[in-house]
C-alpha cells in the first residue's frame, strides 16, 4: 500500500504534468485557430486546482492514465523491437548469407570427431591479468 503523503505528492506531480501537457497542446491548437485549445487549458487548470485543493479526487484518473500508459508502452516496445528486427537484423543476416559469411561456424560435418576448438596453451603470469584487454 502506498503511504498517504507519497500518494498525494505523486498525484500532484501527475496533475502538474497533465497541466503542462494540456497547456502546450492547447497552445498549439489555439495557434492553429482551433477553439478546443481553450477547453484543454480549462481541463488542465481544473486538474491543477483539484490537485492543490483535494488531490485524492484525481486518484481514479491517475489509475486509468497509468493503465493506458502501460498498454501504450507494451505496444510501442513491441513495435520498435519488430521494426529493429525486420529493418536492421534481417537485412544484415540476408547479406551475410549471400556473401557466404558464417561467423559462428554453424555447419554440420559428418567426418568431424568433435566440434571442440583447442586453444593453444601458454603460461600465464601476473602481467596477463593486469591488462586483460
């Protein structure tokens, strides 16, 4: 359970953020000669006034806003990852296949006894551990 002072502080911060976001959006709409901008200013101002007088009244709005933010975050992260995969990684993989590059040496050899790659043995001293890279 969230303690009361922290919840009030969070609700006031939410109202302030909502006020500035609606004020900026309203200013842009007023600049574009849309009257709805004044309505957005009114809603933002009302939220700020409520947060100053009785912040707990904003609790349901905050709850649903956070649910919306979670849903949008999930959707946008999946879209961004899908775009990254299909627009960056897939073309790189296709080019590497066409060129014949196989950086992991993933091929099956019937005649191989083992796929173990033996390392050359060398003696290690203190100097090797000082600057490893």
